[in-house]
């Protein structure tokens, strides 16, 4: 993975988590993983296409997901219900959206997909030939792991043909 894609995601994660939860964050040690990804209890998946392509996984335990959703909503949630699920999916969406703005400012345009939420531990997701840079963020009630399986894309601007429109006869 191109390390120039790392800093926009780190900056975006810190900005968004601080704004949405006001929690103290501690970034853990980065690692590079080349094997398939094994899902945690909760995984938000967002794809990027353009000058940056690949996938971002936001993974966490159910306890961490409920805690984050509770902080974001400002109310105590007891289970990972539809409201909590929506909040966690949107958290991944906002972090990735902010990172895509920062990537764009660095000259790498990318479009992001809507978030997909995968619930259940132990599923295998292959990123094929994309190694993943894994960034843990520790918070008071758990760890949010951000997996970046990104590379520089081959996006080219599509030129549209200029087709002349013939004059229409007037009646």
C-alpha cells in the first residue's frame, strides 16, 4: 500500500472521532497484513475508486460498537440495534468521506461507496493482492481497527465525443 494514503485516513479518523464522540484516542502500533481479513463482531466496509482504489474496513467488537454509538448519540444504548448499526455505518462513511477530501487535496481523487455493515465474527474477506495497513485506535471501552487495503488507481478522465446536432427543419 502506498503510505501517502495513510496520513489522510489517520487525520480523518482523529478529527471525526473527536468531533463525534469527544473521546480520548490512543493510536496503537501500525502493522501490515497480507493475509485475508477475518471479520470482528462488527465491520463497516467502504470501497474507493478513482486515483485511489481499494477497500477500507472499520472493525470492532460489539461492545466497542455499542459504546461508540452511545457516545455519538449522547444516550446509553444497551444493544447493537438498528440505531446503533446506522450510527456505526455512518461513522465509517464520515471518516472515509473526510479522508477522500484530504486525498483530493493531495491530488488523488476518489469516489467512495455507501457503507456496508457486516455483523458477525469470523467471516473471511480476501483483498486479493491488496496488502492491508492496519491502524488500531484505542478508546476507553475498546479498540477500533482501521484496515486500509488501498493502492493508486488507473482512473483516467473520460473524454466525451462532441457530436454535432443537425439543424432541425422548422415547420
